[in-house]
C-alpha cells in the first residue's frame, strides 16, 4: 500500500507532459528499490520482534527462577527480622541503660579519685610539716648536744690541763731534785 502511494506522489510531482518511458522506467526502479528496502525493513522488524519475544521468554524464565530461589531467602530474612526486632530493641535498651550506669560509675570514680588526690595532697602537706618539725627538733638537739659536748670538753679539758700542768711541774721538780741528789754525794769542785 505504501508503494502505491509513493508512486502516486512521484507521478503527481511530475508534469503531466514530462513522463517519458525512460523516466517511467527509472521511477519504477526507484519504487522497486524503495519497496525492497521497505520489505527488508519489515523482515528485520519481524526478526527483531521474534528475537525480542524469545528474549522476553528467557528473561521471564530467569526471573521466575530467581523468584523461586530468592523468595524463600527473603521470607526467612523477613521472619528473622520480625523475630529479632524485639530482641534488638531489648539489647539497645540494655545498652542505653548500661551506658547510663557506666557513666554514673565513671563520675563516682572521678569523685573518689579527686578525693584520693586531695587526701594525698593533705597527707603530703602534713608530712612536709612533720618533716619540718622533726628537722627543727633534730637541729635543736644537735646544736644542744654540740653545746653540751663543748661544755663537757671544756669542763674536762681544763682540769686535765691543770692536772697535766701540775704533773709536769711535779716532774720538773723531781728532775731537779734527782739531778741535785746525784750531785750531792760526789766531788765538789769545778768540773773539767
């Protein structure tokens, strides 16, 4: 039907007196070529339609196989999701509660640690004060001991020096007496 209409349009565009046998022949060849091209195009569309139908059937079969294999998995996953949903809610609630308890315990620990630090600081300060007192006591004791030792040393040394002086004087006196006693019984004259 399209071929006939294409010929009619070609004839209509030609002048009435210009159709010759050569032009008619060319027009017929052109129309034949166009008809062959349209016929090949139609065959190509039919082949494409058949291939598309076969491909559609294969895709449908593949989709049915995928559905058959995945639907039980999806159903199982859905059942597990329904079963686990309350448990997950309980676990998340427990985690929130545990988080609050841990946070409270951490705050208590920080308070206790702060108290321990303050106690250590106080004890350290008291220790420094006691060390200062003990140092003062030891310093005072050592200076008094040194003073007493000086006094004892001086008290003992003075009489010992006096006794030593007296012993030395006594010894010197004895030496003089002994030397005179040696001279007492011997000759009296000049010594040569």
